[in-house]
C-alpha cells in the first residue's frame, strides 16, 4: 500500500506543481503591486474589525479558524522534515512561498467572500462555490468539493493525530492508542457542537497556543542571539547551492521547502477561503488582507521560530538522496517533531520535550477542527438545502475514525497521504483562482479607490459588474 501511495504522491507533487505554486505567487504579487508589503498595516487593523452576526463570524474568528488550519504539525514536525530532506536551505524556500503565497491567499480569500452563500442559516463559501458561481463549471466545483472532503476528512487528520501521538510518546511515554482515543473523544465533543462552537474554541485557543510557542522560541533565540547571522547565512547559502556540504540536496531544498511551506501556510491550497467566507464583513478585500496576514503569522513567525531553534542547537540530520545521511548530528533520531523536542531540551532539559508535545497537541488538534469545518462546508455545497442530516453525522464519525487511525499508523504513510490531500486541492484551486483573477482584482482595485478617498470600503457587486454574488447584489 505504501508503494502505491508514494507513487501517487510523486505524480501529484511533480516539479509542475512546485512551479505552479511559485508561479501563481509571483504573478499575483506583481499584478497587485506586492499588496503583501503595502498593506501590512491594514491587515493588522482589519484583523480586529467587524462583528459576528447570526449568519457570520467576526473577522478575528474567521482568522482564528484559518490559523487553526494553518498552524499545526507543519510548523513543528513539517519544518524539521523539510530541513532533514532538503537541508537548511529548505527554510529559505518556505519563506519564499510564504511571501509570494500571501498574494495568492489574498486572491482566494477575496473570492471566497465574493461568492459566499447562506446555507443552513450561516455563511458558506470556498473554491467549490466560487468555481460554480464565478466560472460556471459545475463539474469542476463538484470535483473540488469531493477532493476536499476526501483530503480533510480522510487524508489530512492522520498527519496531525500521528504527530500528537508520537510526541506524547516521546515526552511522556503515553501509548499512541491512549493518546489517539483521547484526541478522538475531545474532537467529537467539539465538532458535534457545530461550526459556531469551532469558531468559539479557536478564538480562545489559537492566540494562547501560538503566543506560548513563539514566546518559548524567542527565549531560545535570545539565548543564541549571537548565532542568528551565522544561521541566516547558512540558510541562504544552502538555498542557492553555495554551501558545499548541502550541494547534493539543492533540488530537494526547493522541493521540500515549497511543499512543506504550502502544507504549513496553505496559501493557494484552497482551505482558507472556507473560513474567510464565513466572516461578516463590508468588503471582500478586507478579509482577503486578513487571510494574507495569517500566512505571515504561520510561516514567517512560527515556522521560522522552529527552524532557528533546530539550527541553533544543531539537533537535526540531513538525508542523503543516495542513501545514508549528509549530516547526522543526532544518530538514531527519526524525522519529525523529535528534532524540535531535542532542540528545546538543549536549553530546558526538564520541560523542553513536554512543552513541545503540549504545543503540538494544541496546534494539531485545532487544525483537525478546521479540517472538519472545511469538510462540512463542502458537504453542505454538495447536499440539497436542509437535506440528509445523517450524512453530516456520518462525516463527523468518519473524521473521528481517521483521526484515531492516524495516531497509530506509521508517520511516513501519514505524511504521504497528507501530501496527496494537499496536492489535489492545490492543483484544482490554483488553476481556478488564476481563471477567476478578474473579479478578485476588481474587488481589490475598488477597495484601494475607496480607501484613498477616505471611505470605509463597502462592496457593491453590481457596480463592478460582478455577477452571481448572492450576498452582494446591492441595489
């Protein structure tokens, strides 16, 4: 089975997808004149604007749901894996895809808002919705919805639960079966409470988990502040094949940096627009900017913190594609969160491993919550109005089963299945947002014009000539 799964993953994650992701980021960065730089102040200001309504959540709650999906295993185990497979240079390519991908994240989130609908009494949206309404290609929309349900309900939860279980085993010697059962029960208590409960939990847990982890990382960085220039130099030299030691993995650095970067920050993947569409906001571009900022929080803050901790302490190995290791600083250590645990343990021997395990629990658990929200949104798209509630219940049971199974299967299989899920969505979504770029760019231009005129931007779809926008058809 692992051979079949690996073969499928190699096809999906060929160089073509790497180039597509980078190319989309470059294109959207240039056509928006690098909004990810020009509008940072707006991003932060808009983050705390807007209020929840009966149909939608606040901007911050939508941001929290999206960050729940973005900040997860990829920030701890994913960064370590990227370094192990592509050397320190992979970190630079994670930065690159985050910076460029922030523009892609803006486009997809703005589209999510433009074409959102009210279903089951609340705002729903995402690629399936904007593909049908914007492109008018129903079969393509159904294909994305089915691929996303398979990815978020079956393939991706196992990556998160597997990392939680392995880190808990390493730190506290808790059997993976016990950890898996606890995670599954807690997940059930939340997702059976519906989308509103997910947003409420995320709003509280996300700032706490991200803040605590970044604080620990800042302490480690402060203790190694004199090493920062050398580590940054190592990352950049390795990224451009200027470091002889890592010359043999230059291609792997680009590939794994982009792959793990997208897995972590989800820019262009098509998951974040679901959360963006749920927000109650006066202009789609506002939520687009908020979601662009969430890419920065994920990669430039959290992933960088993890990478620095690992590289400061040299608690990493780098795999040689031809067999063995190019560097083996920690003999016998598996690829994944164990690198991060070992790095923190260097400075905090009594609490380091446990702290990382607990951080990973919060990171990965909230990500599984976000996966459920995304899967339910796509199921809602596929189902007739208010029909077949039993299928929603079946979806909840399915994601709980996948979560438990993932906690006890091998890490290699879990990550490969997760990569397939991410890759399927990325292929379908990036093509869609490129084809739908005109409505998103019109919305952005309209936002800029109103803002320059000193007006709090309000969206009028008819005025801009954008059709099939159920919630924005102003008179």
